[in-house]
């Protein structure tokens, strides 16, 4: 087995001190450009790699960030993750991705593992089970800087990056009302999640302000979505539908075509999240875009601020959104 090259070996061959080699590898201004070049060339030749434990002890940082997300197959989370990795890499950080699969127990276990591995901070979005059971003790007890995004709760005192879903949903309702839509329906396949609750509250607030009634369909089990939405179309009458996620409006578009309903003439459909379902639906789906990549970048920026300044008070960053109008409503 090949022995690892040490700073001592490099210093002996170059006939300089261990301290000089260390400073040269870290581009210290105390060391001449010529010496830095010599040290780095020899280090590369011998395949020298610094001891990560020693480096982290010296810096008092591991330059790692833990990420807790419930589902990597979800297009929104995948794009957020892309933004996180881009920004973290730019700032010299590596990320450790933990998939909770919507499980409270996995969330607890991964959080414990991340703390044990001494990550510098954690970025997380709450699992469905955590939100349903309202069990946040594991997040309240961590000592690492924490940023929650998208699915958040006021029960945890930390930095948050989120969309003002209530206000955005009001905007969607107003958009449809201004199109002279009189019978607006709301469908969600994620009714337990904080984002869906806030969006529904926003729709209902606008409906009340405009003295309009709204028909709602909340689907607790994703496997029942197609059947329940089909029954909803058979039993209710509406000329606009707001999907509080991406799945519900995508199914609604297919169901409307099955029932020979003309989109958007007889039925306008708007959803949330500008993912693949929205882009490849026919007709293409109008959606609220949360600018997921930018959102991910913002979580890292705020986390790194809090890592550098532990006294920083928790901030609530509201991510800007856009209503992308496509053929399903125009």
C-alpha cells in the first residue's frame, strides 16, 4: 500500500521548513511566488493531499453543508439542489445530500449524522410526516446554523427562505377573475403541507373579498388523484381550476381532454411549480414559478452569513415568483 506524502517529506526535499510548505500550499502572502510554485509542483508530483481532519481543526470548519430534502425525483427539489450545489461550490463548500423520503425518523437520523460529522451548517425542507405530526424537536435542538426553505414552520426559530404562497395564490385568483371566470375550483394532492395550506388560504381570502364561492378537492393519497379528479369533473361545474401543486393541474388537463372540455376556452388551468409536467403538458400549463435554482442559491448565501456571524438574528427571505402564462389559461 502506497504511503501518504507528508508536509515533512516535502519540506525535507525542498530544504525548507514545514511551516513554509504549509503556507505556500495556502498561497500565503509571506511566501514568494517562486517558492509557492516549487512547493505546489512537488506536491502535485507526489500526489500530496492535506489531511481533512487536520485542516478542519485548524480552520474550525469542515467546509461541508448538510442538505435534507424529502424527494430527489421532485423536479422543484432537484432544481433547488442544483442551485445549492452551484453556490456552495463557488464558495468552496461541499454538500452532503440526505433524502428523508418524507419520513420523520429518517429526518432525525440524518440530522444526528450531520451533526456527528460536524458539518458547518444545515439546509432543510420539512418532510411530510414531520409537518403532519408537528414534531420539530430535532430541529430545535441542533447547534448548527440552520436554514429552512419552502416547507417551513414558525415553530422553529431559524433562517427561512420561502415564497409568500398566500399572497401569490391571491394573485392567481385575481388573474382568473379578471378573465371573467365565475366558477373557480381548487385541487391539491399535498393538502397536509404548509405550502398547500398557505395557497388555499390565499385563494379563499380572495374569494371572500370578491363574494365568490370556491369548490375544493383535497386529495390525501396520491394514488387516488386520477380517480378523485375525474369524479370531481363529473360532479362539479367550474370554468377555472387552480392546482396547488404541479401534479393536480397536470391530471386536470388530461381529465378535461377526456371529457371533451376545451382548454382554455371553457376551462382555464393554473398550477404551481414550473417543472417538466408543466412544460410538456398539452396544452402547456400556466404556472407560478418559484425560481427554484435562485431559491437554492439564496439558502446558501444566508447559511454562509450565519456561519460567519453566529449572532445573526434569524431572517425570513421571501423568494420572488413569476406567473408564467401559457396555453392552459390564455
